[in-house]
């Protein structure tokens, strides 16, 4: 039971810090190539936050992604499309050093609601390892939450990456 107080203090600290954070960029974990839901949500979100750049890791082919943002009136120069990732862990590990090199200390993290728990676990570890905070923004869906085992597995992989630089993922055979 003695571990509960530090856990509550940490959680309270994170909640207060989250309220004070002013993200400098948007990080979108690309989703389904069929429906472009995350991209459409982000295009609308980007119009409400017109002065920050947008990184999209994975997801739909560039042509479709750019079309969604163009139709929404978002300046395409704000987009940074990355297709190096092969899974959720590498969505973070392939971009975190670029974000850090650009002096970004806080991002809006956008992904589907069913995927958010796992994304937050990985984000705390990978982004946190570079001093980058995030504010989670969920894209509504009709899917149930992922099994907690995925969060545990990928959290362990994220820790492995911080310690060794190795994610345990296979390299993509060909990038988009």
C-alpha cells in the first residue's frame, strides 16, 4: 500500500502539468488507410490551432493525406509526413529525435480513442526520454479499447528502445 501515495502524487503532478502545457506541434499516429479518420479529425483540429506544425507518422498514403488537409484549408507546408514507422512503438521512436532537434518540448498527441492507452504508455516513455511532454487528444471511434497486454508489451519495447536503441520491430521492407 505504501506505493499508492507516490503514485497518486505523480498522477496529480501530471494532471496539473497537463493543464499548463502549451503544445508546439501536433503528432498524429496514422490510422486506417481506408477511412482517413485520424487525418480528417486532425485537419479540423489544425484549423483551430493554425500556428503549429503537424507530424503524421504512418497512416494513409501521402496523396490522400495531403488531399484531406488541402480540402480543409490547412497549409501543406505545416505537414511533416513520415512513413518510417512499422508499428506504434516506432511511430514515436522514428520522430522523437527530430522533434527534440527542432526544440519541441510539448506536442498534442492524436490517435483513436481505442488506441490511446497504448499510445500514452509509449509516449510517456519515448517522448519523456527526450523531455517532451504531450497532451492526448482522442479521435472518437466505435471500437472498444485494446487489450491491456498490448500496452504492457509495447511499454516494455519502449523501455528497451530507451535503454538500447532497439525497438524489437522489423524494418519496413519498403517505405511509402
